[in-house]
């Protein structure tokens, strides 16, 4: 209970800071400013962070490797590729349709990564993230080529570097779907934990392995698409939040999934606050702040952890 | 009883198991021995319903593990795969509790908690129950995984090389525990062993495999002959008797 009291105190402090920080100052229309901009922005950062952290832990359980997260499986790049193609072929498509295409593309991208990963020897935990970086790089390069050739670099840039300055009421509400997906993941938390025991063990326990894995990956794809289309891509959130929580609290997701979600939300909100404060009144994208911090934590993980498996 | 009839298994074009037909009676410990690549693990996976045979059938206590619901299968047979040495940060008690998952599917009741307690006691893990798996020694980790398999409370426990990476003391300790647990007839254990003397010392029955076929199967004393072992392992052995127990020495 003390844990949750502290967590909520910290969360409340971050929310108050986020609500009171920005280029515009509170005047007579403070309520309007809060409603239209500050509250949506704060909620967006929390929801996106929670979603990315949950997506991270699901991917880690599926591939049984702590050093992997959706952005190291080619999912965001594949999603961008899908969005670019939609923009070219059917520019007038409704947002829901674009989301669907983005999610399907992310799922395809991850399927490609998993097919590659299945052929890798599992002894070296570093191989999976390295192959993920290369794979994501290749898909990303295809995106850049298409965007360059079709004069869509501006779109691509907005997706690649996630930030929250454009979040306003009416422009971020899709992210609330993440709250529903988080609820769904909590319902199947035991199943996701069992996935992490490996296929043979999971199936021996009577888990429908293929179905559970598919459910997990679909959720990851939808979260990736929701975040990407609404606020852009953020590296490392899915890596950092689950790893810090696992270090501290263990791997039982029935207990820790809420903490992972809240931790991811706080991480991204903190990054956004730092990005707003550091060169006030100008802003640095939250993705940039997260990348600096996340890279540091990633290096620490590499140094301290042998990954998920060792002989 | 496990009944296997005309079972063949191919991994792609490579044949692994050839037309195996046999029965394994309930009760006690049945050891699967044989050289590397004999198909022991594959046979275990086929029996447990995890690898579908290319042809032939498996019946375990009368049920076909491939046609019954996953949950029913998981209440009949539990498999511990070879070296599940993942660096999990689950606590020992949490891991063992997952053995109850086929019974409660996420809503454990009192009986499940008691079964977990019994498994922790049976494998001397009570003191370690709050430790995370990645902080345990190899022997403790292996015990924790076997305790999970035990907590699954199935009439059949299939263990794939559980003595891997265990020192002699922990290997002996584990075999003694399994032997004790299989005496009442309610549990039947099929275990893949590389240490022939562990099989000689603790198994009631031995199935000797080579090149995807069963070479010999009988009560332990009958299978452990110099001729059979030489044929199975392609290397000469000497069979000694020590305090009434057979001891196998590679020549």
C-alpha cells in the first residue's frame, strides 16, 4: 500500500507540474487553456507511455528476451511504411482506417522480425535486439526512400520523432483506447507471464500458446499504431519501464502490470516536462529526451544483465 | 498407462522416430536412456502432446493428448523441458504456483495454495519461496521447476534430462526425492537420463533408445546388460554389482 501511495504522490506531482508548465501563461482563460491544451497533453503523455511500456513487456515475454521492445522489432517502421502507402494510395481515408492499416502493418512487421528471430541461436541474448535494430533500419530506409521520392518527408519526420506539442483536445482521444487495451492485458496477465516460460513449458501448462501469443502481438500492434499516428514514435520506453520494474519487483505480471503501465506513463510525462522546461519557452521533443535517458539505461542493462537466458 | 502405436516423427525431411510401438505401465520411474540424438526428447514431447507425430498414435491414460482440450491434457501429463534455465525474476512460490494453472486458470483457491505448499515441502523449497529464480543456484533452480511440474498434480510427470548440470550430490538428492514421490503408485515418472548409473540406481523400468527406435525395454535389471548397453551406445561397458545394485562402468 505504501508503494501505491508513493507512486500516486509522484504521479500527482508530475501531473500538476505538467499542467502548469507551458509557453502560454495562465490568465483569465486558465480553465480554457487547461481544457484545450494542458490536460490533453498530460493525458496523452501518460497514455502513450503506459501503452509503450505494456507493449514492451508483452514483446519481451513473447521472445523471452528483456532487451527487446516494439521499436526493436521493426513495428513502428513497418507502421510508418503502411501509413505512407495509405497517404499515397488513399489520402482521404478516415483516421480509423489509417489506424487499422498502421496496426496491420506493425503486425506484419513484427511477424517478419519473429520469423528472423526464430532462426537465431538463443544463447546470446544480444543477437535479438541487434537483429531488431538492423531489421528496423532496413524497413525505415525503405520508408525514407518512398517519402523522399514522393515528397512526404515532412510526414515521416513527424512520425519518427514523437512529441506532444501538437496535442490538443479533439486530436489525441484515440489514445484512450490504450486504457481499454491495458484492461484487457490485465485480464490475461497470467497467460502473458506463462508465455515468458517458453513455448514447451507454456503448452505443458495447458496454455493455448499460439492464440495467446497472437493476442499479445495484436495488442502490441494496435498500441504501436495508436501512439505512432497520434503523437509519433518513442524509443526505449518499452524497454526501460518494464526492466526497471522487473529489477525491483520481479516478473509476476498479475502483480506488476499496473506498475509497469504507471511507470511508463510517468517516464514519458517526465520526458515531456523536461523537454518543455530545458529551453523554456522553446520545446525539445519528448522522444529526444527519452532517447538520451533510455540509451543510458539500456547501456546499464547491458552491463548488468545477461539478458533473459543463459546456459 | 501410456500406449504408443506405430509412432513416427519427422522434423522436416529428417526422420527422428521410426515406427515406435510400446507401452509404459503406470507407477514408479521409467528411465529413457540412449545416446545423443536417439530421439528421447522427441518421444517425450510426442507423449506429452507438444509435438504431433507424423503418423501413429499416443494414448495416455486412455486419452489422445492431441484431441482433448489443452486443459484436460495438462491435468493428465506434465512435461519439464530440458534446461529451462531462463533467468526469470519470478519468485519460487510464483513459479510453482503456475503448476496449478491448468486447475484454476487464474483464480486459485485454497486447495491450489495447499498443493503449492506441498510441492515446496516435497522439494525443500519452503525457505527459498520468496527468492527470485535468477538468484538461485543451478540445483535449486532445477528443483523449483520440477516442483512446478509436481504441483501440476498430473498422474504422469515427464522430465527431460533434469540432472543436467547438477553436481553428484544434487543429482542424487533429486533422484531420491523423485523415487520417494513415485512409490505410492499415484504418480508415474518418465525421465530422460544420461547417467546410466542414475537409471540403474533409481529407475524401476528402463527404455533404451537408439536412432529413433526402442532397442530394449524392461525392468531395469533386465535392460542393463553389457550386450544391450554396448549395442545402444556403441561403446563397451562393464557391469559390476555393488551392494546388490548394478553399476555400469565404461571400459
